[in-house]
C-alpha cells in the first residue's frame, strides 16, 4: 500500500511516499501530483519506498514528462540503495534528477539554527 504525505513550502511541493510504487498503487501518486497547484517544483521523497516496479516507473516517467512540459521541475530525493539500483538497471538514473534531502534547502542548510532533522523529517 502506498501512502502519500504532501507538504508545500512556497511553490515547492514535497510528496513524502511510504510503501510501494507498483502497478495498482501508482494511480494514487498520479492523483496526488495532479491535485497540486501553483508549484514550480515537485520533489518525490523516496526514503520510505520499499518497492518500485515497471508500473510505478511508468507513472513516474509520465508525471515527470507532464511536469516538465508545464515548466515544473520534477525531482527524486532520498532514494534508497534498492531504488537507486532499479533506476541504474533501467538506466533511468540519467533521466530523473536525483537529489539528496538537504540539496533541497541550500540556503537553509548553512544556517546553524536550522537542524537537518527538522528540515528532512517527513514523518
């Protein structure tokens, strides 16, 4: 089962995903992304994703294409070793923009009063 927690900071939408992005569950991801408005960037946090199959990859590719066609930046962040391996095997690691969690906050990460745990926590 896929669970999605959406947080929006300004015009950047963070979708924190938990579970499996697989055929049958990918529609939840599509609906969540399509419900976003007034965003300049969409960041999928995959730190808690355990499984990604062909249906999930297809949905992510489709969402990336739609976002970029609308001028919206589409990124994957906090990918696990297992998900990275799937992306490498399919050679999609060169298609998706992949960032670490703190790369999303370059201006904030240098400020001592903001802790990494506060910024990276999605739960």
